[in-house]
C-alpha cells in the first residue's frame, strides 16, 4: 500500500512541475531578432527573365513575336543544359 501512495504522489509532483514549466515558457517574452544592418544582396537583373515576363503579358500574341520565340528557345536551351546552336547563314537564293 505504501508503494502505491508514493507513486501517486510522485506522479502528481511530476505533472505539477510539467504544468508550471509550460506556463512559464508560454508567458516568457521572446527577444526580437537582431536587425541586420547589412544591405540585402540583390541578384543581377536577367534580361531573358524580363523578356519572358513581357512575353507572358502579351498572351496569345507572343506566339507570333520573334523576340518571344527566341527567348523561349534560349530558355529551353538553358533549362536542358544545351549550348545554343550556332547561327546558320541564310541561303543566297541558289548561288
């Protein structure tokens, strides 16, 4: 009988300590994070990205825009990890 009573008292003390620790942790105010004085690093502007945004805004008309077609080809090559194909000279009309 003595063991059961002692175990109950230990359990009650444990629960009381756990509740007290929880209440203290919840009411404690956190210090605000220190403000960084270093300027934020801005990535350089990517002209391909700007062209793709413009083409996105054009909507369906972008399908016939030469700049958009070239930008999509460059973006596809960049995504696939291919080097852009060299420009082929235009035919001279049969000469």
